[in-house]
C-alpha cells in the first residue's frame, strides 16, 4: 500500500530524502546534547525519585 502511494505521489523522492535528513539531524542533535550535558545534573536527576531530602 505504501509503495503504491510513494510511486504515485509526485515529488515523493524529495519527501523521502527530506524526512530522512530531518530524522538524522534531530537524532544527531539529541546525541550531541546528551554528550555535552553536565554530569552533575544527570546524577542529580537520576537520584531525584529516590531522594527523601528536599532540595530547592
């Protein structure tokens, strides 16, 4: 069904390549953001559900 839609849709190749690039750019941006994230903040957020003391 999708193959017929893609074959009959004018400009389908542009749509497919654009959606692939958008996915890749988003995935790479999230990966870079995760690697640049402050490790202390990650530790604080990972302990947050288990922490009994209130830090404001």
